[in-house]
C-alpha cells in the first residue's frame, strides 16, 4: 500500500508538476492529529502549505526523489547519437576551419592588394605632383622668357631709334654729307684747285648791298692808284658840255670824292636745320607750262601714298633756283622720300627723273664784321639834277677818264639822280 501511494504520488506529480496545486488522495496511516481516514488532504501548492504539511509525510519525500531522477534521466542521450553528434560537430568544425582559412587568405590578399593600390595611388599622386611641379616650373620659365623677350624687344626699339637719330645727326652735322644731299647745279669752275684738306670747308662769297643816296655816283677804276688820287683831291670841278643845251657849254658843277667803306664778315657761323615735313624738289624739266600748273602736278603726285607721299600742306616755287619746296601735313613722310633721292614723275606725255633733297634753312648764329675800304671805287656826292641820267653818266665818265684831271680808265659807273635812291652790289674781286 505504501508503494502504491508513493507511485500515485509520483504519477500525480509528474502529470501536474510540482508546485501546481495537484491534489492526491492518500490514506493517512500512522499519522496523528491530522484528519480522519479517507478524508481529502491537500498536499499543498508550492509555497502555500504550512511548514508542517510541507515537511511531513512519505508522499512528499518520495515525490522529491522521483523528480530528481526524472530530470537526470531526461538529460541523458543515446551513445550512438552522441557519437553522431560529435562527428557532425567535427565536420562542422572542419568546414569552419576551412572557411576561416579561406577568409584569412582572402583578408591577407585584400590587405596586400590594398597596400599595392595605396602604393600605386601614392606613386600616381607623386607623379602627378611632379608633373604639376614640372608644368608650373615650365610655365614660369616660359613666362620669364616672354618677359625677357619683351624687354629685349623694347631695348631693340630704343636702340634703333637712337641709331636713326644718330644717323640723322651725323648726316646733318657732316658738311660733306650735307652738301651731297643738296640739289645739283651745273657750274663751271675756273682758277686754282683747292687742297684736299679744304674739301670739307663751306666757302661763302660775300655779296654786299651798298645804299646810294640821290645825287651820287659810284666810279670804279681799273687801277687803285687812280682812285687814290681822285680821293686825295677831294673836290672836283666837272664841266657840263652836252649838245642838248648850248647855254651849258660853259657851265660847271662841283662834286666831292670820298672813299667807299663797307663792312665785310670776318667770321660767320650758320646753324643749318632741315624741316622734317618739307622736301626740296630739283632737276625739274623745262616745259612750256606755267609755274602754277607745275606746282599743281607736283602737289597731286606727292599727295598720293603709292608714291610715298601724303597730304601737301604748302608749296613754294623758288625763283632764284627754279626749285620747289613741298611741305606735308604729317611727320615721317619727308625722310623716306629724301632717302630715295630720285623719283620718276609723269609730266604730260613723258616721265622725268627728279631729285628730292632735304629742305635746309640756315640761321646766323654768330657774325663778326670788320670795316674794309674798296681800293678802286670812289663815291661822288653833291651832283645836281641838271642833266638826264645818261647824259650825266657820260659827262662823269669823260671827266674822270682824263689823266690831266688825275683820272684813268673807268671800269664801271653807277649814277643815281637827285630825288631817288639806289643800291649798289659789291662782289669779290677775282681779277
């Protein structure tokens, strides 16, 4: 009966579980003071029965023992299954190890590839930096070379301008070169040839204008001694013998003879300058056209740019040399034409080669004068207006040619009647 109760109690515990408030019908045997036989006694819920109930009775002890056995029995497995499980775990472990090895190898390969890529990227970056540095250095070198070229070009332009200026100065300061640029003029030279040392000298012949008052005359003798005798006598009585008026046959006039003193240049300095806008045109042909027509043709020809000219500002015909001065409105036109020297110009039905020269102008910068007396010329003053000009000239010439009156051979005679004025020209005596 005891085993049966214990079994029932174990079965009740296994079906309901401990601590679930299951009720077991047992017969209390050998227990005192705790209910009548056959009565229902609650074996108690876990944690709700009294200590007395939980700690007393064989059913409770048997149930606890069976519960621990049941737990240990449930956890035990079959050895074959355990071996299979172990084999399966080994296989799984082997697979995991292989996967781990593969992953490790892949990791190492990835790390190596990463290092290679990093090195390659670093190398490329370094090469790019070197390339950029090289490009920047080359750009700086190119910029420096361009700057140097610009500086040298500017220096070249400055030096060329200075060279042109020096050429012009040398050209105009050298008398020989200056004379070669002047218009040509056909001349016949007579006399002695000059030394080579004097070839560069510019020789000027004075032309003196001497004013003559009214009632005066100039007489030039062939010999200086005659002029000196006339001057020494001072006053002269001239007989007026002329066929026009018979009553003047016995008339006379008194004149005074004085020397002729003039001022001659002893030192002369002329500052020669040339116009940068003007040219001198010479070697013009002798055509049956007026001066105005010739000037019009020259202006039309030199106003065209294809002929090297430009707009003409003014034109001037030089009467003494038959040359023409053309002045342009712009600078830099005259120099190229002067460098050409000659140019062919169509005039009428023909073409003529004309010469182009620089237009020179001279200013006297220094002039020193000294008095000089004409040795062969005498000035007669106080001549009355009693005869005509030709008759008075004949009377004076006849009188001063007579040796008895101290005269001699007359070379030239100029007479100015009273009430008029005249100008006599004195040139160098080359005889």
